[in-house]
C-alpha cells in the first residue's frame, strides 16, 4: 500500500517538476528583457553595495507572465462555474444582465466636491471676458440607481449622491449643467445597449445619442444651433456596422472572457466625407498628425478591424484612438462654426468625433493625465473658444478631474 | 519573497532546487548553497535587515562556543549574555515603539524610533536562542557559523516557522538523506499548502479585512449586524488556520525536498474539545519551544506549590501573547488563553463536561472570540467587534451582505470547514485499510490530476493578482 501511496505522489512530483521547470524556462526567455529593465531601473536607484527594492520587479514578473491570459481565463472559468457574482475579491460584480459593474462596499464622502465646482466657476470667470460659455456635463454612470438590475446585497459603486452633489454645487455657482443620467436608458437604447458588458464605457450608439442631447442643450441653453438642418444629429448621417465578437473591454480583460463573454461592437460610419486636420499628443509627448475625410482623420479603423486578438486592442479605440492627452481637430468645411474646448475623460472620445463635423475647431484635453506638456490654465486663457465643456464620468469625480484653477 | 508568489515559484525555487541537487557530491557545498540562497531569499524582502540576520548568525555562533567547555558560572554568564543580546534586538525592533507609546499614557513624552519590524525576527530569534541553549545544555555540540547560519536562516522556515529546535536538525545538517520518495512527499505537501494559502486563506482574508475595517467606521455610517460580524469572525478563524498551516505545509514540504524532516506544526486544532487540547494542536513548535525553554526551566508542573505552577503558566502565556505582536490585543489574548486553560485545570473540566459535542462547541466558541481580539487593531476595535457579534451595539441582526458573502463563497466555506477536520487523514487511513479497493485505485489515478488542477488554479490566482496578504508582518 505504501508503494501506491508514494507512487501517486511520485507521479504528481514528476508532473510538478516538468511543469515548473518548463514554465520557468519559458518565462525566463519571454520576460527576460522586461525583468532586466525593471532590475536595472531599481539598481540605478541604490548604491553598489545595496540590494534594490524588489516589489517592482515582482510586479513586472506578474505582469509579463507568459500565457497570462490563459491563466486569467482559467480563473475566469472557475469563477463562472462557481456561479459567483463577484470576481477578483469584489473588484467587479456582475449584474443580472451579465454586465460588469464597479464595486464599492462603502463610499467615503468627498468633502471637496464644492471646491471642484468652484474651480469650474473660476475658470468660467477667467474666460468670461472672451464671451466663452461653460457647460458641465455628467456622463451616465454604468450603475444607475433604480435602473440597473442587481442581486440584493451586491455592493455596486453607486455614484448617485456624488453626482447629485456635484451638479448641485455647479448650479449653485452658476454653471450650466447637463445630466446625461436622465437620458439613459431611453426609447432607442436599453440599458444593455447603452453600456458594454465588459467595459466601463458606453457604446458608440449611446455616445451618439448623447451627442444629440448635447447639441440640443447648447441650443436650448445658449441659443447655439450647431446642426440647423438636423443632418449630423439625425440617423441619416451615420450607418451602423456591427463587428461580431470582437469586443472584450478593459474590465473584461481584467476578469477574463469566460466570465463576462465577448461582445459585438457596433460602430457608426459616416455617410458624408468631411475634411479634417487632426493633431494629437500622447502623455509622453509623442505627436501625431492625420488629415483627410472623417474616417481617415478621426477614426482608427484598420488597426481595430485587423486586430484578431481580443485581449490586445479594444475596439473603443476606433474613435480618436480612445484617449490621448491632447487633441486638436480642425474642420476645414466649417471655418465659421463655433469652437469648443473639451476638458474630458475617455467617455467623450466618440462624442468629440461626432461633434467635429458641426464645429470649426475642437480641442480636447484629458484632464486626468498628469503631464507637464500642457498647462491647462494657461492654455484656456491664451486660446479663445466659444464653449468650454467639462465632462466627467461619475467614477472619476475627484481631485484629478478638476486639477485646474485652484484657489 | 513569499512562497505564494510567482517570483518564488518561477525563479527562486527552480534555481535553488536544481543547483542543490547538482551538488549531490558534496554535502558542505549543498549546505553552503542553501545558506546563500536563504540569505538572498531574506534580502529580497529585507535588503537592509539581512545584515541583522547575518549579525545574529555570527553572534550566536560565537555564543554557542562560549557556553560550552567552560565552568558552570562562565557558561551561565554567556548564556545570559546571549539571551539578553538576542532579546534586546527583538525588543528594539519589535517592542520599543510599543513600550514608548504605552508609557506616553503616563505622561512620558511620546518618542517613536520609527524602526520597521524585520520580517520573521521573532522566528529566527527564537531559533537562535534555541541553538545557544542546546549548546549550553550539552544537547548538541557547537557548529561552525555556516551551519548555524543555515539552521537560523534556512528559507523554508525562516519567515513563518515552524520554529525548529536545533537539537532536532543538528544531525540532519550534516547527515540528511535525500531521495525521490521524500521529494515526492515534499512536492505534494508544498502544493497542498499553496492551495490552502491561495484558495482558502486569501478568500477568507478578503472578507475579514472588509468586515473588520467596517467595524471601525461607526455604526451611524455603516453597521455591522450580528450576522455579518459572525461571518467576519468565523472567516478569520478559518483564514488564520489555513494561512498559517498552509505556510507550515509549504515550509515542511520545501524542507523535505532538501532532505530536512521537520515536525508537524498543526494537528487539526479545530477538532479540539478544550483549550488545553487546542494548544496541543495549534502552532505546536511554538508551544514546544516555550515548554522546553521557559516552562520546564521554571519548574513546569513539578512544583508541589501550585502557586508556582500558576506563575509559570502565567509567564508562558504572557510571553506567548507578547511574542505574537507588539499590541495590547496580543497580551490580552495570551492572558485570556491562560485564564481559560487554568480554569479548565481548576474546575477539572475533563470530568465535569463529558459530552464531546458540548466540549467541542464551547472550545470553538472560545477560540473564535479570542481570534477576534487577536485580529483587532486595538482593544477598542476588539470590543466594538465583540459587541457587534453579540448585538449590543445597536447594529441589528440580519445582514444582506452576510448572506451575500456566504452565497458567493459557499464552496470555500464548505471546503474550509470540512478540511479543518481530519477528513484527509481519515480518508488516507481508510485507503490504507482497504488497500486493493476500487476507491483506492480510482483515487490513485485521480490524485495526480487533482493535484495538477490545484497547482494550475493556484498559479491562475497568482497571475490574476488576487488578494494575497502576508499576515506575518507582526512576527
């Protein structure tokens, strides 16, 4: 009996060492450069006789693990088999439609919300002399209280109170606001059609719907009629095209496709040509320049369509490459139309694209990026825009989204 | 570096194991290699404090020589000096700030050194003391600094035990055998320990850390109802067992792969039917150390004067509490264990309470309550949490969140409760008894697959970056 007892352990031991040594070897080869780079970086921070900090090196080892996505999918599959509604220790939860939601057991009150509103007020005062109008837009949160079906007890990250407070103070300080929560879901888009299951963003049709609401708001609030013929905000200007099973969003890549499922991605392609110049800058200062028609200048179709690795690139990057620190879009066909500066996050990338045909100039700054390449206050004061639109995703309400016009 | 990490599994362990076995022709070279690897292992997480460890090795090697081959008074003198030296280092790094902060209550100006605690200092200090005392007693002969270093710093048991007494490994340092059977047993033990830590302990710890932190927010902002508090306390009871015993399993398994055979550190403590029985099963190496190096030298049970016996027990449990951490919670916890164990003796518990179910339930209740004190950041939080458990904090009874936690982690709770009992042992015994049975054959075939599955799942959890706390920072 002892022989059998040891035999099964020996068999496993052989499997163990084969797996361990081969996997170790593969990782030594595949992540050699990244780990060496991390090690060199840490060594440069210490004297020759000291041992460097190792936590960054360990992080690199985990990040660059060979076949990492297979392990993530294994974890994902196990979580799905166990029928769990939470994953990664409540980093995300799944609602009754299968959509991943951010989770939060307890939200600490942000006492600085009035100050954020005051900063927008100061900015409005700084540009008042130029007759620039300011609008604060709150994008809809993925979890909408009373609308998102969630199993009892699951701790959704409910931003309702924070958004309500922000909009209240904005209005109190005389800033016009647009609360997009009121418009979703609607007759055209259900909740499932508004947000991706596996990504924190809204869908492109939802972004387009929001564009229409924004244009209506600019008209009703400021008398600005960006789309007199209704062409660009009507359904005739764009044709939807659905790419099947190519969308695994950022949250889905963190949790695994097995758990949330791969989605279709519906893009809106223009039925007009347009003539645009676009210059943009990434966080590291790299500059890009494109020009041409709507699709060539503003969309990133080839890269997305050609990508067959759902883990690599999100189709959401089809619009303005998802997010760059600075964008400047000139519409050559409408030099007399209004100009808009967006202080925004990634939610408004498709909105900016849909707004571009109706404006002469759109500049956009990703306000959450910490960069010394752009001084937001200086930029705002020195450049004239007809409108400044501040857009914040409710989950981003915080110091980083309002890092301008401090007291 | 910790065992449950990719850096250890992919880089450190394969290299150390491979080189060790390539040096099969020379035991001294193997030992040297293990010492170097162990120092690197420690330095990975403690690049500065590794010097303290090296200092401890050199100093205790010297003390080991000084306490042998001399007159009794000289030996005793150096023994005392070594104890003072070892305990002083432990005191400065672990307890000094705590003492200074406690004294500030009496008006003494609050000074904090800001020194951080070297990982594993409690473990390797006790091992160092064990070495010197064993030399003093003549249980072993003094070793060269390299072998002393290997004993103190050997990476499997360095950070979280078991606390190995020198007399139990002295011979193994020079004369251990390594064969495929031991390696195989070690591999399986290590994998089981890894699964305990990653799959069970980490799952429970995510629950525990949330619930305990909520208890401090204030019941006006966030209540912790009775149900939720009990989920938290039971989760911690399971967490600490699987974390600690999992780590011990990994340590014992790794040691076996290098030919060292350590004693068991846990013997299904949650099968205990009294506090006395519990402490025969929990962290056995620590209780053995205190028995051999504190309790028995003080006279142990052999005093006719019962007061001396009580005094000895009090000292041991006070020190046990203090050893676990620099916080009044640990002292309170240690003394509470003392009170319960003493109480069991005084009331002749074994004769008065005979029903095994009642005994077991009472024991588990006491253990559970004491773990709450152990886990709390301070006595205030412990009090709040216990009040939450008893429903005396205006916190209500029912909790959706508790139901959610139980539902979401049902499989883990069930596995946690089942495997806390000697199910695996009884199953093995049954297989042994019915050697040629069908279930034996099926299990033998399935075993490698089950273990491989566990290993892959563990690596998946690590790749995912799931919650993987290291709870031995206090030690």
